[in-house]
C-alpha cells in the first residue's frame, strides 16, 4: 500500500513538475501558473521561498559548503541568495536548485548601487547632475552588466530623503529634496528594469528603505525615527510612491523603528500604504537581519515572535535572519499565521520568478559569452565618463581661474587622493581586483595633456593621519608650478552604511595642507572627493577654485580632467545643503517658517536663530557654478490666477551671456503664502536642464498645475486651498532671479 501510494505520488509529482517547469501552456496566465505551482508545494517549500541567505563566497573560487545552505537549495527550501554573482556561480547554484523536487529557480540579488563592472558615480553625485536621462542610462548600464553576470535583482534605488550629512548613507540616495528625489527614483527604477522584466538585460529594482530610514535621529545609522505623519507623507514617502509608480518589482523595509514600530513589522507602512493604498504587486524583502533585530529593538521576545510580527505585517521575504526558516512553518501549524498569508507572500515571490522568465529557463542569465561581452564593453566606460563630468559641481571660481589652459607648462598635483584609484570608487562599488579599470585623477591629467605639460606630484599627507611630514615636499613642488591642483577628501569607506560621522570636516590634516600650499601664493584649484557634504570653510573662503567631485567611479580622472580644462563646462548643482558647521544639522532649504524668522544673519535677538552661529549654510541646495553666465528675464505668466482645475504657463527667457557654451539647471520653487497648515518657505516643484551656446537665448516654459499646489492638510488629505502663491525661478534655492505671485481661485 505504502509503495503504491509512493509510486502514485512520485508519478504525479513527476508530471506536475514537468508541467511546472517546462510544459506550461502559453495560454495560461502567470497567475494560473503560480496557482498550479503553489498547489504542489509543501508548507516547508513555501516557507523556503520566503528566505534569502547571503552566499558563502565572493567573486572567484569554488562553491564551499557552508552550514546547511546547499542542502536547503537541493531540498527546495530556499527562495533567494544575495552576494552570488558571475555566470559560473549562479549557474552552479541554479543546477543544485534544479535537483530539488519542484525545480523552482533561485533568485540572485546583489547591491548593484552605482554600477556593477563599470563603477558609476555614487547616487548622490549623479543626483547633482539633475540629468534624469543620464541617471536612467547609468542604471541601465549597471543592469545590463549585472544581468549578464547572472544577477536578477538589485537592491537599489535607495530613495531615502536625507537631511543630515552625518548619516553616511546620504551617498546612496538623491539628497534632501522630495521632488528631485522622486524624479530620480523613477528614472533609476526605469533604468534598472529597462523594457521590463523578462528582457535579458533587465534586473528587478528594489526601492529602499521603506520607510523614513533617512531620518535616523542625529544622523546615526540604524537609529530610531520619530516623525509626524505629515512629514512622512509629504517629504519621505513620495520618492517611494514614484518608485512604485515606475513599476519597482520589489521594496525593502528598513532597520529603523518609525514612531515606535520597527519598519519590518509595520503593517501600516507595508500593508495599508504600500500594498493597500498604492496597490503594489511586487514583494517586500526585509533588510539584512531586520526581522531578528526586532528582538534587540525590544519589540518581540525572540525570533519566533519576530517571524510572526514580520509576516503578519506584510514582510514577504526574510533576508538573513532565518526567523522564517526556523519558525514560520511552526507558526502556521499552531494557527498563529494563516496559511493564506504564506500563500500570498509566496505568490508574490513566484510571480517575479515567472516574470523574469526563470521558470522557462533558469539559466537564462548565465551565459558566459554575454557576460564577457557586457563586462568588457568599452561603450560603458564612455557613458560613465559622461555622467561623471555632469555630476561635478563647481563651488568657486574666483577670477575665472578655471578652465585651465592646456598650454600650462608645469602643474603640481598634490594630495592623498590624486593618485588613488580605489578611493575613487565609493562605498558600494563591487570589489573588482583589477585597478587598471580605474582612472586616477593623476592619470586623467596625463591622458588629457599627454607630454605637453610637466606634472609634478607629491602626496602631501594621508587622508586621515596627523603627520605633516610630507608638507615640505608638497610646498617645494608647488613653488615650481604654474598652477597647483590639490586633491583631498574622504576614503571610500568613510561614507556609506554604518559610516555615520559626528565630525564631517575634511579629515586629518588635509585642510592644513591646503593652507600650506596656498601660502606659496600659487593659483590653487582644490578637488574634493567625498560621499557626503563636507565642511571646509577655510578652503571655501580662500582658495580660488573648488570642484566638488564626489566619488565618481572608474572614469573619475578623465571626467575631472574634462572639467578642469574646459572640455566640459560644469553644470552640476548640489542636491544637499552644505552646512557651515555640524551644529546646524539637520539643515535643509525647504523648512517651515517660524513665527520669529531671522531677517538676516545679525538678526539673532529673540529670533529663531543661534546666538553663536549663522543659520545660513555654506552652500545652499541647488547651488553650482558654470564657466559661463546665464541671464534670466522676461518672466510671463499666462494668467495671474488659476481657476477651475486649469493650469497656467510660466515662461521666461534664459540667455547665455558668457564665453562658453554650457548647461544651466533652472529651478522653479513655490511658496504657499497662507494655508491651514504651515508651509515650507519654498519648495522645488520643477526644473529643466538647458543647453545654450554663447549669446544664445531660449524660452523656458513650466506648467503650474493643481498637483504642484497641493499639500497634506491636518487630516492628511492631499488638497489645495485658494490663495496666493509665490513663484520663484532661479539658479539655486538661494539665488532666485525671477519672482511673481499668482492666485489660486477655488480648490
Ligand atoms: C543592508 C543594507 O541596509 C541594505 O541597503 C542592503 O541592500 C543589504 N544590507 C544587503 O546587502
């Protein structure tokens, strides 16, 4: 009897499996196919799909058994792995998964944050380009390379709004502004997912960290977040909504608690908002270990309770906590978790595997020839150079020291980052051992100037250390040069996850080095490579020219040389406010007005000000210079009032009045003068990047619609209220060139 049942079951499973993996009739919808697989799955197999482990090895080397994870793959008890890449490894693991009873393919995830083989600028740098097409293209290339290397899923974009540069993860997002951040969120999702899942060059995007992780108290990573519902909805959620609207396949929740509830067990965020109100159809993965970390939060007693809280709150996949692996089946058996909850999560996960095409061909992304081609595609480096130069921000250019002439005879190149390669890459770069791929700043200068100019080099000092021993040598070469380029900044691991800093001044004695070189009287250009806004007030007040070059990736050196010598006219604008000191933090341009605003910097007596410090930043949001000048004039509104849900056109003339062709990022800000809740002093509502030849003028037109005038009222309704609005158009949040008011009549 037992043998007969066994035989019958085996035959059924055999045919069912065949049907599951290969023989799906094309006529079935994906949902029907998912249902047929789900019917065959045991509870253990279902729970297995809801787990993700980190792979046991890096880029090279054999598969090493670690713990029981290979057994789990073979037993069909694992849904996904992260940190497994390369065609060879992903194929080997997929082969093991294909030995399992139902042959459900594995998903391979990876942090492809700013490029894969080709390292692109960090996301904060790319945000400084304000060039949505370029940003989308950068994500597209990253996806193309990653997909060719067996990866199905990137844990990007990070769309957390960040107002405090002490938080190391500012490097990974688009900065402080909700409008710019939302535009970039959409662009990056579209870039990663290309023409859609199922295409050979598309990877699943993952909008993270849901939600409000960027508001960690004190800028300390993993810290709690406490914020009003209005701030959450108005400032922190829109980029997530934009990512969902752009079709992000997955979301990741976050390490923080939000108003006392850990995001991982936050059903308001995950079920009510994301899967409910926003109708998100993908799946949610926890952050690394965040299910288990709820024990440390003091929210649950143990992993058993953690699994219960997370799954009931809508967290579909457990990354690395093993709380689901070890407790979820038991929770179902004890009727604490309805099996329908598990089914729902598994369906969401399987759906993505179907959409990627993995059920049709689990090795689809494991083609060695394609991997070779895409990882050595010279076009990708060209594209990286392009977005890199667009990401650079010209902070200062006294007496038009820049661009430098290519006929300069002797240039002194000084500083700890001038010859560095790895430090150009930034925190989330994939650790390729081949540094030939990376162009240092020094090499960029060599490439640009050939043998035409003499380059003298001295390191001067380290990035963090306190020794001034190298200063004399640096001064000596500066004295022989026509111009000095000093390259300073942060090491690659000084901004990023778990890299919060209380002191964000230029580290070590780097600013002392700048002072020493400056005292030679030679013209000085300072390059600052970093993952966050830094403080360098002496430098900003004294040296002639400063380029903020962030961490630009493989093509850093070439892109910087393009800008230094005028082959590209810088067009970047800061996506985050640069503070005067840490004491101002958090600081952001779109703050609310107070009842006692300071009129100016001397206005400190019983004002919303500091008695010992300016309230103004060093460099404001949206700031960035060009080698040319732009004139804004001729502002026209198609009407002075908006009524009945209509729109008005706002147009003006932008003219390049300087000697160089170049791009200007024109920024449109609005202020609602009086409303039922206090409104920000200004908010970015649109922007355009406009290219002009010297002497050329263009008319720029913006459309003001109801959406741009809406806000959340006290009841959290997204509404407009009649009244007066100030319209401000300018070159930065603090450099408004054109201003006018209009009325909204009716709602
Ligand atoms: C933790 C980080 O917070 C998250 O952003 C990342 O995707 C995961 N680790 C996986 O590496």
